[in-house]
C-alpha cells in the first residue's frame, strides 16, 4: 500500500522540474532531471517518488527522455 501512495505522489509531482527554469530538451536541463534532483534531496519524499518524476517521459521501447 505504501508503494501505491508513493506512486500517486510521484504522479502528482511529475512535472515539478518545470518550475522556475526554461525548458531545454537535451541533457541534464530536461525538466525530468531537475525534478529528480529536487525530490531526491527532500527527506519528506522517497526515492520512488523522485524516480517517477525522472522517468515519466521514458517509453517501454527505450526511447523517450531524458535518457532516451
């Protein structure tokens, strides 16, 4: 049940990296990286929540962003 709550929280916060900085699609400037960096350093949030924000543009076939 805890993981389901963390998944839901990650879904709610998935675009938090868009706050404050202009979007650049390449490299570590992608909002997924910024959201991950922000969330992983907050004690209130688990690493699972940070990974949801990081991977929400990835696709099953390996394409997508930020890793592609």
